[in-house]
């Protein structure tokens, strides 16, 4: 097992990573741009384990970093706001997030962030090799299963930052097998404020939004297609939401 993989299992290491990343990213979320949070009351009633957050995806890193800020703030009693980031003194580390292996190996920043709790998985489609695989590698699935046993896990069912891309059945299979509490999250504005990686600003003063919804009432015995449909409706990325959100997928003029 690589050193980074071993280090991320130590909570002290993750706390240090969260503190560093949190201090650097905080101004971009609350000062340079304007973050609005809603639905954190749903987080207070969640157990410590077997909770899966499913979200739409707009940047590689800014989305997850924002979630971590919010989870830390809620741990310290904040509701629908971050406030002064003293929560970084003792951050919430009972959380992992699913990320593409090649993305997390790309730069020193991504490699550092891997130690913050990344569950790296191989892509089902590789742009360069055109390789297509059917679902997640079994070892990748086991990582997620183990993490869910006693943690929260964040995943992005679309596996891409492209709005209204179809969801992937791997998420539904995980839900069906582990039967977690599934919390849908809808984010907005990140694609306008940040570049694709979420590490550089495209525009300033952009309203950012993160909405946590009530856990989905899932029938775990339903077909994976039905579970995936329910998830995509929950994160507002299904076909019925497409015409309502045209501004998300029409490219901005340069």
C-alpha cells in the first residue's frame, strides 16, 4: 500500500490536511465568493456510519472542500453557515470521498488532498486509451464498503463535472448492497466561480450554494435502475430537471 494511502487512515494527518486546505480555501468561499448553505439540520440527525452523500459535480476539488468545511462547522454547532473558521482547530474527519485515481495523482496539491480521505477508484472510461470497463474494480468497491462501515462517504454518481451527464449504476449497486442512509446534495455556482479543477478563480463575487436534502426513502430491494433514477432526481440531474437548468450546460462566452 502506498504511503499516502496509509497516512490518510491516521486522523491526525487528516486533521492537519483539513486545517491547511481549509485555511487556504476559506476566503474563496466566503469573501471572494458568497456561499449559501441550507439543510444542515438534516446532518444533525445522522449516525456516525453508513451514510452516503450523493451530489452533482461541478469541479474536481472545490465541491468536496466545501462539504468538508460544512461538516466541520456543523460539528462545532453552526447551522447553515461557516462563520469564523475556528472549527479547523478540531475538524470533522469521519468522512471519505470517492475520487478518480488519475485525478488524485495529477499534481502535488491533489496528492496532498488524497491524504484528506480520498477513496481513489479507477475510471470506467479512459479518454486516452478509450478503454471501457463494466463497473468499478472489486478492490475499489471494497474500499467504499469498508469506509461506509463507520464513516460518511461523499460520491458523485455522474463521475464527471458535465451537467446532466447520466448517472452510473455503480452508485446504485453500492446503495443496494450496503443499504446506507442516502443524503442528496445539490450544489450551484461552482462551475462559474472556479476552473474545472476548482483551484483557480474564473470569476469573483459568484453566489455559491450547497443544499442538503432529507435522506431518500429508498427501497433497497428495488432494481438498480430504479435506485439510480431516484438518486438522479434527488441531485436534480435527471431529464426532468434538464430544461429547468439550461444555464448549467450552456457554455459561457469567453
